[in-house]
């Protein structure tokens, strides 16, 4: 799978990213760095323990990372999570957003593992 196919598979915006960072080798480098990071598992652990301060902090970081990489499909549920806990305990059920984020994260991890070297 090449990087363009990867972005199509995961619901990213390849064209948007190429307009900002027109070097595929750097995109692959940053995408792999995101995929091997611990932030998503930190989000899941904080969510499971209802540590909404950490959920906010980690989701805010993930929101920025996914936006910078034009990972639009995963950015949407992460943004919802971030905004729901911005002021503490959420007023909405976060579970649907976590389910969607997990699904998109799993797609991303698979696609990154399939990237051509």
C-alpha cells in the first residue's frame, strides 16, 4: 500500500496534507511515529478510569496530532471527546465516540503496517 492508498483507506485527506507537507517520506515518518505512540492507549486508560482531566489532556494532544496529519476520520471522534471533557466531567456519553475512535485507530494501525517500505 502506498501513502495515498493508506490515506484513502483510513479516511485521511492526502491532498490537504501534501499541500502543507509535500514530502511523502516525511509523511510516512510522522504517520509511523503516530502509530507507534502511546497516546491512544493513554486515552483509553484515562477513559476507563474516568480521569477526565487526563482524557482532556491526551485527547487535546491527539486532536492536534491527527489534525496536523490530516487524519480527518479519526480526528472527528477525538475532537468530540476533547470538547465533551473540556470543562471536566462530560455532559454526553463518550462511549460512542470512543468506539468510533478505536475503530478508526485500528484501521490506521493496520494501514500503516501495510505501507510499502
